């Protein structure tokens, strides 16, 4: 980046962050990924590109501002382009642009920005802020000048805002893809220590110091792991090994479907099994408010031939008004269901085993279960489940919104032929051309 013969050296990821065009951008992950420097470099680039523009750069407290962002800005911004007024915590550029350094130590501190307007608002360490602070300050993006307006944030995992930041930026879509909703666009750009070659070259022992941290802090700061939750049920969950990029499913692989159905949410999963017995969740259906005929239509539209459909026993309960079961309605609409056990603890135990890495025929360690990065709801919900202290071997059923996709995966685990043994007293034929599989507990 250059202006008036001035140059800043940046990393490729910092360049990506600086040139991202979405309405909201999060540059987040491991400590040492160059996030804060990228924020300052981007603020300088914007100020020089748009004369008279106004930006706000926030940390949670004033001391944090003074010992980090302000100090760094005074070091890297040339005095010929930038002048800082400490009494107002404001920097002015030679072309009339302004960079305010602000803080929100408490919820009421957002009121100090009530009457101001900014072209760009920047949060450093976004997980230190609450969601209400973020949303309120977003309303301060306004102005008459025809400049692009954005919320641009950097952060490490952890902190009081970890859950809402993860929900807003990390969970909805694979990294580096655009998240689109009725309010605009968002994007998450992950960062690792290895992405900052300037730090690793100047301080090669930095990674070793991070490796000495306790597990939770090490995973957040060294690995940039967002799946941090005290009391979580699937402690073996690791996004780096359990989530994979999509690939074409070979035609000879067996494909299964399992679902959790209700009007509040229809969650369905298509799972492929390779020649070695490793599973890949490659497609998910996730939609609320669907009646049976609509849900069946969604399934049939993307279902491969000879695919078995697994569902829990409650769908076979007959309705008082019609005398029919929901399973009967699915069959009438082209989806003949196979009934599987809904036993919770055995199903979760199977999934715990499937998350454990094991050697394949080539000697490579990989888990029995992997999930395509496009299955964003399962990826969001599965690691968010928490232990139920009142029921050994089970997870909490609240918040209920988190349970639908994991329950569908559990039904697949209970229905897969390799997970159960046949009961010779049961002779109802199923789609596998054999007999209905019943779990014997």
C-alpha cells in the first residue's frame, strides 16, 4: 500500500481483509495473525482514499486503546499524513479524514455515539463486546458522502461475546464465503499464526509460548478454534478434522437419509458411506413450517435411488383425527420411512466413537464421521450441545433449536446396519432388502 511515497508491508490475509466489500467483515482466529495491524492499515487506506471520511475504531476499555491501537498507530502512521490529539482521542489526516479511537466499557457507553455518524466502524477484539453494543453502533453508519459504509472487526475466539459472534459470522457459512440475508452481506476471514510471516520470522518462539497455555486458551489463541464451550457434550469435536470441503460422491457409495421432523423444524441429513465404512454428511435439509407433503417434496427432489430413509418411532403414532401416522403420510408422498430406535444415550455413544480418529487402510488417521462445510446447521449445532447433569450419557434438550440436526444424525447412527443387530422376531421388510433393524438394549 502506498500514498505519498509511503509503504506498509502487509500479509495476503490482511490484504484480503482490507479489500473485502461486504457490509460486515470479521477477521478472526488465532493470536498473532496480524489482525489488529490489518485493521490499522485498512483504516489508513480508507482515510487516504476517501477525503473527509469519518471512522471509529473501538476497544472495550480506554487503557486497552492507549496501550495497543493508539500506540501502534503513532508508530506506523507517518506524521506528514496523521496527527493525533490525545485529549479527544482523535486522529486527523492530511486530507481532512478523521479516525476516532473509542471505547464501550459498559452498555450505556454506546450513548456517547448517539449523535455522531461514521462511514466505517471498526471493532478490535469483537468478542469483548456484547451483541447489543454492536447492533446499536451499527446504526451510526450514515452520512451524505457517497462512500462505502462497513462494519469491520477483528478478534480472537473467547470472551463474553464469543457465542453471538460465532453465531453471526462463523456458523452460517464456510469461511471466506458471503453470508447474505435481508439486512445485507457478511463474511468471516479466518486467521492463523502461520499467516503472519512477519511475526513468525521475527519471533520464532512465539508459537512455543502459546503451546504452553492451558487447553482452552491454547485452542483459542494458537489454533483459532471457535468451538469452545464449557460443559460441551462432544469434547472430541474439532472443526479442522470433522469438517471437510465438499467433493463429488462416487456413484457406488451407499447413501442414507435420516431426519427429525416437526412443524417447528424439519432437519434431514444425507450421509454417504465409502468402501472402508467412513461416513460423510454431504447434504442437509433444514427448514421450519413444512407440512409432510412439502417436506417429502424436498427429500424426493434431491434423493438418490434406493436410498433408505430413517426416522424415529414417534412418527408412527397414529393421529386421533385421521387414524393415520405421519410415517403413513410420508409414504403416500414417496418417502417410505424405516423406523429406528430413538434411544438417546446409545446413539450419542456411537457418535462419540465416530468422532474419534482411526487409521484407514492407508494408515492415515481420520474420524469415522466427517461433515461437508456446506452443512452449516449441523456444524453449528453439534458442538454446541451440552451435557445434561441429571441424565448420565445424555445431552441437554434445551435450547431446543440446537437439537434437530444432531437428533437426525443420531437416528442415522441407530439405523445404520453396522450399528445394530437384527431381531429375528421382526420380519417387516425394509428398503435394504433384508429385515427391519431393531436395536436390542
